[in-house]
């Protein structure tokens, strides 16, 4: 396992910085198409519903953070685009 200090260092010209984060639990759903605000809301609801079916419960007052990952260049056809929320 790497730490921020022991990981291979990015090239100086890459504008990449390493940052160490505390351990956390994440869940993701993969979806095709464009990641519009409306689609991200739909995917978030679907992910939460799936987690609740599996017995997960959101803590009272806990705000869930949604991060959207888009893996394709903008000219990729919507049917083959890969996104995660």
C-alpha cells in the first residue's frame, strides 16, 4: 500500500498533486449517456434505493456527497459513454 510520501511522484508538469484521505466507505452506480444534473439526481435516487433494499440506512441528518465521474471524451456517443455517481 502506498502513502502520499511513498507513492510514485507525478511529473512536475502534470499539475497532479497527491493527497492522503482518511478511510471511507463508498458506493457507486455506473450509467451510460450524458451526466446532466437531472440524470445525476435520478442515479443518486436509484443508488440510495438499492442500498436501502440491501439494509443500509442513512444516519439522521447525514448529508450524502455525490461525486460524478465521467470517463469519456466529449465526442463519445452517448450510448457508449461510461459515468459513475
